[in-house]
């Protein structure tokens, strides 16, 4: 299981990205790692305004590749 770090400056940005990023819920996290669809991940979510963090288990459902043109 891969560990991914997700940092957000505010709750509002987390909610905005969570609600608008994927049609069925979920969150797109840019990373330089190659992670295959179906691979389980553990996401460490941290908000700048909070001292604690949240660990969320998930599964990669899709990948996006950088536009190289």
C-alpha cells in the first residue's frame, strides 16, 4: 500500500476539490509516482488550520499523464 500526502490550506479547498474533482466522489492527487489503477493507497490528509491529520484508505481508479505537447 502506497502512502500519499495531501496538503490543503483550508477546509474549503479540500471540500471544493473533493466535490468537483470526480463525479462519484474521490480526489485527484498529483504525484510523480506511477501508481496503477486498482492499487490500494493510504492518503494522509492535512489541513493547515488543524493540528491533527486524517488517514484515509482508498484505491486508485484512474491515472492522468502530463501534457507533453
